[in-house]
C-alpha cells in the first residue's frame, strides 16, 4: 500500500506539472500585441492595463508580479498581481507597502534570495516573501537609509552579486556640477563647473553594501565606482560576474556653451553610456562626456572643453547609445523561450527624451544588444516599438506610454512596465526558434527611420523651421 501511495503521489506531481506546461503553452498574444510592434514570431499580451504610474517590476518563481509605484504620498507604494486562471492576465491585484512614499523617483523592485527588495527615494527596504501568499506578511525591514535631503535624480536602483553584496546608486542632482556663484546673474551660457566637484564625495557613484545588514547608512558601505551622473538601469551579469549600468548622459551643451555647440549638436550629444562597472574606476562625470560619433571622452565645456578637446583621464563605456534616450532598466536575458541569439544579450528600456527641442523627442522603445563571447556586438536593435503611439513626438506629453521596467518570467517571457499609466506587457515567442533570423530582424531595423529613433537631420528634422 505504501509503494502504491508513493506512485500515486509521483503521478499527481507529474500531472500537475504537465497541466502547468500546457497552460503556459496555450497562452496567446493579444490580436494587436497590446499596441506593440515586435519582430515576427514574437507576440505580446497585456497583463494589466493601468495600475497607476509605475517604475520597476519583478517576477516571482510562481509568476506573481511585484511593481514599484511612482507615488510620493501615502504608505502603499507597492502593488502585487497574480494570474489565477492562467490566461496571462492579472486577476488579483493588491496594493501594499506600509512605508512612507517620499518621492516620485522611487524606483526599485527586485526579488533576491527569498526577499522582495524595493526602494523609496531615501530608503532601501526588504520583505520576506511568504510561500503561497501574494502579499508578503509582516512589515518591511530597513536595509539602508540615505540621510542626504531629497534631490533630483534620487533613484535607488539595486543589483546583487550573489555573494552578499548589494549595489546602490547615489546619483547627482545637477547636470554638470555647475558653480552658479561664479556665473554673473546666474547666466546659463558659459557657466563654469565647480572644481573639484564636491558632489563626488557622497553622490555620482555606486556604493556597495551588505545585503543582509539592517539599518545601514551610506557610511556603512564602500564606494564601488565614481563619476556616474545618473544611473537608473543597472544589473549584475551572472555570466561574467560583473556589474553593468547605462548612464543618463548630461544635457545643455548648447545652453552652457552656445559658441561651441549648436542646437542640433545639443540633440545628438552626448551618448547614453553602456558601462561595465569596475571597482575603483572613475567614469568622468562631471569633467567629461562621451561623444558616440568620435568614440572618445571629451572635456566638458564647464571645465574648458570646446567639443574638440579629448581627455584620456577616465574610463570609457563599452558602448555609446543615442543621446537623451533615458535608459531606465537593463536586463540580461537568461531564458530559453526566445531564439538562441537573445541568450545572454542585454535588453534596455529607453524611457524617452524630454529635451531635444527643436528636434523630435526620441527613444521610447525597448532595445536589444546582442553579446558575443561576453562582449556587446556594438550594434543595438529595435526590439519593441509602438509605446509612443505617434509618428512624431514633439514633447514628452505626446507619447502615450514610456517604457520603464524590465523583468524575466520563470518561463522566459519578458515583462515590460511603463511609467504613465501602469500598463504591463508580457512578451512571448510563438514562432520557430530555429528559423528566426535576418528577415525578422530587418523588419525592425527599418524602424530606425522613424523620427523618434533616427539621428535627426540638422535641417529637415528641425521642427521649429518646419512649422
């Protein structure tokens, strides 16, 4: 009888697993892919339409979804979603948190070692995930408190090295560490930069902390890297065991140095920098910026630069990306659902520009960068488009959605959040993995001619002259 019961138990487990696989297998993308444009063979379904302005998201092993809301009041800054009937749509939606929402730059949501880690602008919290419960029980634990006052770019993005290290961003609140005391009447043109830039002492870098130690302050951590203006997209690459990030590049080259930079140059410079973050390295902010056309670090105009002076004093990125696109999440794909070429490559959510006037705003896509032998191929691809919903984005408000967060599901699906309304898409691959190739990629490559993706022409794409 005991042997029979064991066989029945094994059969039951196998049956349940089989049913779960069947349910995953019959998921169907929405007819219109939720408004997204993807390579042939891919499809998208809308998990939830509008949970409220959102930032990053995380997916548990059972498919539960956790989202950081973009709110600055109240105490319920997180939201949890569960698909009960296995149709890919969220059926149970519960808001939780029990911590003060202190600002709209609150961003992070990650699952690590059985804990849900999340951040407000000033505090990193965690809660132990409760088996079979959608919402974690108990109150959040405080891992880290930033005692510096609320400021611009106050995002606390997180990454974990799987050896007890937690990496936290402390971004700079200024554009180029401007010294307004030395600017006559606070004139923007020809403003000088503070030297040395005092913000570098406690900001503009990434600090490393103990992921399990409670109630830490910045002084409990170690500065891992410096010279980083603003980092929202950051991830640990488990293949080469290194930290990677994509920097928000500086703005206002034309406004600060109109004699050296035109409005067109202001729109196409500098690069958003895709970086391999090395311990102890200096990446150059505010003294330099990266020119993706020259592929060189240039001296910033606030420190004597003129668009031609090169500096060799700082670390270069591994790749330059289009200016002002606002990279807000980075994900290394480890799943098996997508075609093999996506394995170990990097997805980047570009939130979209706000300050390329008089040229069209740009970005508003999810891009993909293939990796080969552990290094990027130096060519980015349009992976998901259609978020903006318009052909020309004159101002940020014209865009319907702004892609924000990325997460990989246990079945290898890719989840995308957006920051305006809180829509979440789940990307599935339903084609033949062995036949996926250039014909599917060329369709997306052609989208680089769109006004919000291409490098604008200095004359014909100037919206002020075309109206």
